[in-house]
C-alpha cells in the first residue's frame, strides 16, 4: 500500500522538480525518450519508478517479466522487480529496486571493460524458455535468419514514402537487394535485453548490471551482439575492436554458427539504421514520432550525421 500510494502521487503530480512527499525523497531522472523515471527513497526503500509510453509493446510488462525471469534464474544482473501496474494510471508503470553504480556515456575503453560487458550479456543469454518460470514475449527487435532481417528492413522502408527517400538511400537499397547471405540452423532462443545503449549498463566492480528492459524478450543472442555493434552509442569504436568483440563473445558461447550469424545480422542492421535515420528525419518534423521527453535542440543535425555515417558503413559492408 505504501508503494501504491507513492505511484498514485507520482501519476497525479508529474513534475521535473525534486521534492519530498510523505516520507519519500523523489528525484526525476532524465534521459529516456519513452518514459518518465523517478528515484524514490525513504527509510525502507530505494526504488526506480518508471512510467512508460502506452503502446503495443507492453513496455512496463516486458520489463517486469524480464526482471522476474532473471531473479527466478538466480541471476543478480538487474534491478529486482517490485510492482507492475498496467491499467490503474494513464501510463503503465513498473517499480523496481534502484541500482547504484556508474553509468558512463562512452563505450568501454579497455579489454577488461569490454570483457565485463560481454560476460554480462553472455550470462543473460543463459536464460532460455526451458529455464524460465515466467512467460516472456519475443523481443521487440530480433532476427533468427537473414530472410527475417531483410523483412525488417522492408518494414521500416514501408513507413517512409517514396518521395521522402534520399537518392543515396535508393542506391543503397538497390545494392542491398542483390546481397547474398548464408543460411544456418534455427538458433536457440535466449533472453535478450535489447537496446544495448552503453548508458543502460551500470559498471560496478567485478560485474556489470543492466537497466531499461522495456524491449526485452526471447531472441537470437547473435543478433544482440550485432545490434550492439551497430548501435549509435558505439559509432566511435574502431573495426579491430569489433573483430575482438565477436571472437571473444563466440568463445563465451557454445555455438559454432554464432560468428556467421553475428556478421550477417550486422550487415543487415547497418542498412536498417540508414532507413531508420531517414525515417526520423522525415517523421519528427511532422509530429509522427512522439515521445514522453523533449528531444535535444540539435536532434536534426545529429540524425543527419548518423544517416551519413550509417550510409558509409553499410556501403563498405557490401563491398
């Protein structure tokens, strides 16, 4: 009842200002586009309260389910789930324990840091449907073969009108249509956290932890590694590091086809990001990509830079 009263208060009094209420000290945590996040502490609790945008993804439900599955598997890699409310408020909300530690804005700088990140992901990927005691959906973004990946690119493209497609994108897609990809056995599903933005990893001594599980679910762990490699947060990382990352992760997993899948997914996702950036540049000025948080003032220049960067990377990947 104490925590539910807190949720009632936050739902009725959205504010950016830090404040005290009924024995709680409440701090607004900024940074996410799709949620309103608070840290709430009192004599007994230190909680993260996350109101999510309401959409078909069931973001709060996914996050609660993933955190529950991790705890059921005996893995202390993320916050502990506390409470889920999908229907009581205008926005679904998930309460969880607050995770203390350092969340850097930059990628790992050393082999040791990269290894901590990869070991963290590899441990998450030990959770399988057979091992989980809690129902989980398929991850919001994943792939299991190249055909499915190509379909995801086409899905993104279908949302961008023909007359809004840059000439450079059209030329890239013409080349992409002739790309050949290997085939592989159907991969085994594992828990995938999705959204590998480096700010979602809390760097504690000896181990890393993850926050922000609202897109999680079952998927191919090879795709999770490919998704990390192409994520905008890692655009400054040099190519030799990615060869090291792929080789190191493959050594952590008993899957002889892992590297083949990672490299194929990576090529596909580079094209996906070109299309996605083009969509951002088209949709946002027209109000078609609404979020709960305001975008930075320089969002347009940022996405134009990313579009050009991904276009270059995708073109090189097709050589």
